[in-house]
């Protein structure tokens, strides 16, 4: 099974999946500004840590595109770490996150409220 | 990405593991921590979540998990630091390192740090279930192995020191009998640790939260013994100015240890028999019957069956109490234990007396091995205390050992009489003691005449010598009677000898 939260839905009650997806949104709310800030300040290590956290959370809920964009950001932070490269990577992460937020909202609407 | 279709409601019921494990999840991402928490809960375990190295260390200060799901990259450091700290403290929790980095190097580093297993993120519940179950099983097996190895060759047991086969048998008997309510009859020469064995039985039993009450039947005047055991009410006899609970009542729910039970007067044995049979007794001076729940442990340094045959011990009481016999071996039959015990006392007394002793030289070891130790561990204890108080060096030499140990080994007694009390200083020859003490050893020393007022130093000397005489030259017991340290007695004896 693939796709957003597919593995979670196979393993867990829907109510638990709902609370996990809500927490995922909270994680993104906290981490995306940190990615943007670190890129703007050209701070490679904070940028890498924030991307690492997003990649982990995205991987856990099956948000493959966001996970890939975040891992690319981690690689950029380790390699070039120029302000421009970080800004480009941050933009890719933000775009992927925006897409996944829509998918999360759509899925949450279909999951029963507890 | 198109949203995945919602599968048919899948409501997995929590698995039923053999036992509910306490699982600490160390994960800074709220999303991943929640996924792990729900999985662990669904697997029938009890999850706890922390999000940093510092929080993990704080949590581990107060609690012990069965398993840890440990993220490596945490905001304030590496999860491997938590792992190393756990292992450094000897914690055997099953630690599963969880990371997105699936490289061999990461796995090797985690395993070197003491991880039980390694899990790559993201993981499905089935993978977590298998990994966690295996890790917990491995931990349980290692603990079982460790317990079995400890039982096979342990050298410490509830205050006992000894790794010999004879002592392993003693430890096993104590463990086996502890959980039962059966009476235990401990036999063994003086100084072999009969009271220690009784306490060990109590501490290893389900009664350990209640009192262990020890009563030395030989040390209590005959006419007071009944009151000591059963208590009395105010006015029961001259001097009974208030109600007083006896050992039987104090030991309710716990263990009553009757030491030197062979010394108990025959008339008192009748009353004890009734108590053992019914669990009830009457405090002295009242017809009011009291009922208690007491486990009996008795001890004697005599052969109890011989005492029965000689008519000094009631046969019916003997059979009531002699349910599980426990024989403590004399020190001379415990092989290398003599050195193990000697080293223990050397370290303890060196610490107490602020000396630098570390070990014995080969000659001193040979002397300790060859000696027959008629006074058993208590005598060894006194000898080592004597050495530590009167000498200071890093190594104990044979010359430091008091007579008769410092004589050539061939001159040392090779066997001890069964009745030898052997309590330490009695093993010295009379020349080691001042004239008064030597006289006391022969049973001639008397307590100082309290009508006669002498200089304090002389009164002190007389009192110490009288206490030694009263206790059969047992320095430990004399020190207890005088409420002073045994080393004080040794120092005084050395001063007087000089």
C-alpha cells in the first residue's frame, strides 16, 4: 500500500491516524518557518536539522514527495550551503509541504470525527 | 499526490504480549513520537514519550524501562549518548535504535554502543512488533542467564560471604524455604552465621516487610524469658509497671528467631509448644489469649536430637520446629571462603579504622587457610580486626597475625571440638592478654565491686576485663555489652600489655 497515511490506516484505528495527521500539521507549522529562516540566514546546520525533522515526519505519514524534497535539502546543506542553494531547496520543501497540506486536509475530511 | 483511498476500517486489537513492557520512546518529532506511541500501545505495552537527550536522562533517573525506542538525531545531542549512559549504569533495557539512516556504519555504531537492535524509519507496525518482541525476549533470556550464573557461583547472599559449594547449598536452601511458612531449624557451630541465615530467610520471604524479631534464649534470665516471648501486663510481677508486648506480638506477620533454643527451660518449652501449635499465647499475668501469625526460625549450636535423647529438649517441640533443617558449615570446611571472608573484613575494617591494608601476602594467606577456625567467621572477624587495629601497612604479613595463627601452620589446631565456642580472642594464648584477662579466660574474673570506688581508668579496665570474662573472651559481644567499639577493646588490651 502507498500514498498518504496508507500504511498507518492499515495498522491503526482511524481515530489514531486522525490525531497523527493533526500533529503532522503542527510539526510543519513549527518546522517550515525554521527552514525559511535558516535558508535566509545561510545557516547550514539548522537548515539541515529542520529538513531532517520534516523528512522524518513526512516519511512516517507516507508523504513521499515532501520527504524527498526535505532529504534533498539536507544534502544541499551538507554540500553547497550557499544562501542561494539553501533558498532554492527551502522553496522546494515549502511547495511540497503545501501540496501535502492539501492532501492531509482532504483526508481528514474523510476520516470520521471522534 | 492524490489522496490515498481510505481503506476499510481496520481496528486492530491490541496484541497480548506475555507481559506488558514499559517502553520509553525518545523522539523529538511529535508526528513520529505519536506514531510510535500508538503502535506500542496497540502492541499491548505501556509507552512513555520524551523528546530530547536531557529529557531522556531526567526520565531515566527516576524510572527503569523494559525497552527504549531511541532516535539518534535529537535537538540537544545524539541518542547514542543516552544509550551509552544507560549501559554505563549497567541498565539492561532492550534498546532499539530508530533512524532514517539505513547505512551499515550507523547500525554498527549503534550496536557497538550497546543497542539491542536497529530499526529503519519509516517502519510498519508488524516490523516494530517483531523487533520489539525479539529485543524483549533477548533481554529476558539474558536476565535469566545472569540469574542462573549468579546462583551457580555467587559469592554474596543476604550478608553472607562465600562462594564454596557448601555455601551455595545453604543459599539454595534459604531461597527454597523462604517462600514457605515452614519452621526452619538452623544448626551450626558458634560463629557460623546462624542469625544471619535466619535474617536471610526473613528478607527473602514475603514477610520481609514485617518485623524480624530475634531472641537469644540463652542470654535472657530464665524467669524473664516467658515475659520476653509473650509480653506481660501491668502488675504481672514485681517491676511490671506497664503492659509490654513480647517478641511473639512484635513478630506478628513476620519472623520470630529463637536463638540458642536448647537453652530454653523445660517449663517454657511447654508454653512455646502450645504457641507453635495454635499460634495463640497468653501474655504473662492475664488470661487474655492473643493470636498472631508468626514464622518460626530456631537455632542451636548443639545437636538437637542428642538434646532430645538427653531429656533436655521436648521431643514434641523438636518435631514441631525441626521441619526444614539448615546446617551451616564450619569455616574450616569452606575451602577458599576463608580468604574471601578475610578480604571482606580487611577492606571493611581498614575503611573504618582509616588504615591502608589492601591484601594478605602469600604466607599470611597460607596461615589463614591452614588454621582450623574453631570460632568460625566470628573468630576470623576478630582476628582481622585485631590485625587492622594494631598494625598499619598495605599488606598483612603472617607476623601480624595474633597467636596461635602466627605460629607455624603445623602448630595450628587441625580440627576443632564440636562444642568450641571459638569466638575470636579466645584463640590467643594467655600471654597475649593481661594477667586479669588471662584469669578471666579461666573463668575467674569477676565484675568490679561497685561498692569500691577506684580511679576511673582502673574501673574501666576492670569492666572491660569483666565483660570479656562474661562473654568467654568474645570481643564483639563484650563490645556490645559495653556499648563501645571492638577496636577500643583491642587498643586497651594492647596498652595494658605494653
